[in-house]
């Protein structure tokens, strides 16, 4: 059955549904990650949780392991890591990448696609983002070793470029390979189904 165009832009109902799905998913991803990371009421319980402490140690270990593979002598004290002879860096709560993880996870959860794909894709994405964050930390640590006066610049300006492209890559892979808009396994599908039954998008 051919879908007839709706509204003045001649967009089909399925295309409008797909566009709205992407927009809502992006908005809620930003909203939830901002709420949980920027407001102490939500962020403090996460910050003080055992999961955060455990994840911090994983990130420190992963970064330290890769630095050793690159031939550097390092020191580690809890969440404090660096190359011998430098001040090192501290993996504070804001440096753990939870904002990026939430941004990725919420977007995929609210997207089109089968839930059994999401079950394996989310952990795979978390691993990739965690690795990308460890690479970011490696660049900061090595940059501190070679150019200690530029550490702040490297931390604030240079290294964040590794994180958002990683999330964008994961989004693109999901949308192009697994986010089939014709499937019903979507958290927002019922919302859009009701939207298209309103007077704004009359059935033809």
C-alpha cells in the first residue's frame, strides 16, 4: 500500500515519524545526560556510588595498560595516574565520560530497532566509548609529559574531539544498520502512532 503524502511539505507519514523519532531521541538524550550530570540532586548519588568507583578503576587500569604498551613508566595512586616525572592527572567524576555514555545509551534506547539488537549494541558502544575516553586520557598524559604548559589546552580543546565523533559514529551505525523505522520495537513508537491519529495528520 502506497503511503500518500501528508501536510504542505508533501512528506509521507512514515518520513515524518522517522524525523520526529530522531529529534525526540536527540533531545531526550541531551536532557537526561544534562540532568544526571549537571544537577547535584541527581549527580551526587551517581558520583558516590560503587559503580562509579569501580568504573573509575577500570578506566585508570585501561589507560595505564596502554601507556605501558607505548613504553612509558607510569605511577598510579587510586584515580591518580601519570608518567614518572610529571604531576599526572586525576580521573575526577566529570572525566569518566558518563555524560557521553548517557548521551549514547538514551539515544539508542529511544530509537527504532529491535530490542535484541540493543541488548548487545549498548554494551559494545559502552566499551568503545570507554576505550575512546582512555585514548583521550593517554593524549593528555603524554601531552603533559612533553608539553606540561599546554595540559589545560589539550584537556579542554584538543582531546574532546575524540568523544563526540565516536558517539556520532555509533549513532550512524545504529540508524543505518539496525534502526529500521518499520519495526514496532521502539520506546516512542506508540507516541508517534497517537500523534499521527490527531487532526494535524489526518488519515487518508
